C-alpha cells in the first residue's frame, strides 16, 4: 500500500512532466527532445526502484530515508531548463512527499511510544538500545541499564482500583523523566516495569539514581480519590553492559538482579556484575 501511494503520486507527475516537456519542446531538435524525455524516464525508473524498496521494508525510518532520496531527485528537476513548464507540478509532488514524511514520522512516534505514560515502549527501547550500545562500543564508555518495578502494584490496583493504578504509573513515569538527563533513555518495559539506559554512567552512579528515585517517590506520595496520600515504593536491578554484549543478555542479567531485590523486600536494590 505504501509503495502504491508513492507510485501513484510519481506516475501522475511523470505523465504531467512528459506532456509539459512536449509542449515546451515543439521547436527543438529531436535529439534535444529525446534527451529531455530520457531525463524524465530516468527519474521515473528511480521512482519505481524506490517504491519497490518501500514495499519490501516495514521500518518507518527506512521509508523516510527513501522518501528523502525521492525528494532530493524531485528537487533536482528544478535545475533542468527543460522542466520549466512543469515546475509547479514538481512543487506539488514535493509537498505530497513532505506531507507523507510528516505522517510517517507521527506513525513512528505512535509505534515507539507507550500511550499511557508517554515513554518509549519496547519497540522504542530496542531502537535506542542498538544506538546507545553501538555508541558505547565505539567510545569505550560505560552503559548502565536499570530495571525498575513498582512494589505491590497488584495490591494497589485491588485496593484503590485500576484508574488509580494508572495514575501511579503516569506519576512514576513523570518522576523518572524529571530525575534523568536528556541523554538518558527510559521505557515502559511492561506492566509496572521500566527500563532506563544510562550512557557514560558507572554502576555506583546508576545505583544512586535508583536511590534518588526512591527518595523522590517517598517525598511525593500519590493521592487517592479521597485525597489521601498513598505511599509508593520501587525496587530495582542494575547492571553494566559489557562490550559487544547483546541486549537480550543484558536485560536477562538485570532482570535477575531485580528478582533478587524483590525477594529481599520493599524498596530494594540489587547489582548484577
């Protein structure tokens, strides 16, 4: 469907360009006309190639990259004197491609964002983990990973109701974002679990971040429907990613640390070495 939309837009443009070119070239030699038509045909062949690439991928980032290439070649047509009668058509096509890029960017946000908390979801986490891990490997700098879990969240839902539980998750997400640097990454991993990626951070500093979050939650309880404060606590696991270590093994290790913390009691922290 995505490829069809691009092909339809570019096919319409090709017909208009060829027609306009023919009108502007009535008094030119057949060799010059052939050259102008070839330019349009080459553009169209590239468009077919791009549409084929779009049909093959499900990666929104890749689709946007392809559209950038289409847009660049479309803009190049402005430089051609033979296309002078068709420039308004070219501009129309540019606008359509830019609009499609914008819509795809919005879709990408929806695909990678948890709708309740506004944090990244697992898809968003996967994308950022790959990028941060590659950067850490290149720079030889540490990358710490934290896995946080709300203590007794099931009981909170049972006692105060699911709407209140949702408010707790939203409040926790806001607290985490306020406590982190712009370069840090936080995602809702599932249910009441949250993962934090901390570039350029050692284990001891990562532990202090969990402690700071615990203190912030203790200082700012969530109010129930009767305006009564409800104490919220979290437990966390933390680990340092090793060079070239895969995301799956890192998360498995930090999950085991969180499991140990949860078995120890409330508001606990465990480090996985």
